[in-house]
C-alpha cells in the first residue's frame, strides 16, 4: 500500500517550529509495527486513544462532583476534551505539533480512578497498607493503561501485553502531565529522556520530553480551574464573589475569560522560545485561584461528605477482592456478577508472577466508572 499520503503529512511537519516534535523523528513504539499509509504516528495514537474502551468510560467518571445526575456537571471526559481543545489552540499558534498535543491531551487521564482525586487517594492508601513500596498515581497509572491494560482490536497480532502500543512522545506526555504543582508556570523540556528512563519513571513531576507535553501539563490546570468554579456555582456551593476580586480582575470573571486570558499569556510568553511559560503575574494569579478552589470547593463540607462515600466504596472493593484472590478459581463460578467479571478481567490480562494480587485488584478498580463501582459495592455488601 502506498505511503505517499503519510509522507506528505510528515513533510509538512518540517514547516513547524524548530522546537516542535516531528513524527518521523519519534523514538518509536514499545513494539515495532507497520506504519499507517495516511496518518502520522502521532495522529494514529490520538485515534487509538479516542476509540479505546478506557476513553469511553471517562464519560462516567468524576471530575469533582461524584456520580452527578445533572447533565451540565463536568465529567472526566469533558475535562479531557477541554484540555485537548485549549492545548491544540496553543500548539497551533506556536507552530508546534498539533497531532502530538491532541494525543497527549486525550490520553492524559485514562488512568484516573472512579471518584476522581478522592478515589485516587484511597487506592494509594490501600496499596501502601499492603506494600509500602507501592503507590497509586493516576498519571503513572495512565501510562500503565496505555502500555499494558488497554486492548486494541486489530488483525495485527503485535503483542498482547503492549496495550495501545503508543509512541514514546505520547506516552511520556501522559506520564508527565501532573497538574498538581499549583505554583508551576514555566516548563522546559528534558530531551535526555529515553525508552528506558520512561519505563523506570517513579516521579510524576518529571519534566516532559516535548514542548507539546509541556503545553498539556499547564493547560490541565487552566481547563479545570474555571470549569470547577462553574460547577460549584451551578450547585450553589459557592458564590462568584467568594473569589477575591484581585484574582478575578487579573484572570477574568468567567471560565471563558480565564481561559482566554491564560491562553493569550502563554502564547505571548512562549512564542519562539524553547519552553512553555506564563508571565509571573498570570502564573501567580492562577496558583492563587487554584488555592481558592481548594479552600472553597475541594475541601468544602459537601465534597468531604462525598469523599466518605468514595472511601467506603473503594476500600470495600479493594479489601474484598484482594481477599477473594486467595481462592481465585472460586470466583469463576460465583453467584455474584462482580466476582465473575473480576475473574475474567484477571484471566484476560494474562498477569505474570511479577504482578502481585494487589496490582490486579487496583487495575480492576481503577478502570471502573463511578456508577459501576457503586453497583459492585452494593452487590457485594447489600445482596
């Protein structure tokens, strides 16, 4: 099959900024495979993520408000799409690689547990009780999802344990997207990284390999800070006047104004530079706004009550399923659907002796949607 179409696309990438990533210079995939005749490797990666089951489940995973019945409350999928939209706008204007930016953005939260960051904290705590050397960080688990857990329907039997088999650059951007560094407003890339260093990565705050990944990392904060305020206003958790006036005057009084202000600021301060940065004024204002969100929203009494639900459900599932691993074959013929599903999941993933039982349990729970986690909990404890 002719590859002329992809080669033309790759040639067009030569017109990008000298700081842009180019698909033909990619460090490659975990397992080599034939190239697409039309799409660049980065565009192909974005499609693989978009069509995956793991991406579809983001529609029913928490952003901030758990298992929301209000259709206008932001879900994890909406957040991911917002990050993609904002990040590709910046990449386009800076003449960086839009396909790479989009792929990283689409995949950055695939490893999020049910109930958002609350579920993440509970899983991390459960793991550490069993094995102090273990941890659960959604950034690194997102990498595990695309590398090991996700399944891709293809006639090409590449490798059953290589997940989506994405390029190094996309995988690196997913693993390094950490948006929890509130005071971070300037990022330089780390071009010394390679396949081996990514495979051994333990710190989610490591610098990304590409500027495109740097964009996604900063945009992750931009996408959630104003949107979370919108949702908090919608459920009457806060009033806009609760946000200090000096922050609103600097960044904007609505989600749209905040996004517009910060996008323009990043472009003006990053154009023609080998880094992605905001001005100090806007970066400090963004950090202050996120801290206000923490105070007014994430640590509010209502959210803390939601967190108790998440803690009960996640802990209940974790310890019960871990206990059931003692007699794994018994799960296959159980009367409970949750046990049979867990059995099939473990068999399907073909774990080896290096992957302990607690890892299997975490993999299963982290892939659940909010509603499915609650349903499984009810089936076990309220039958």
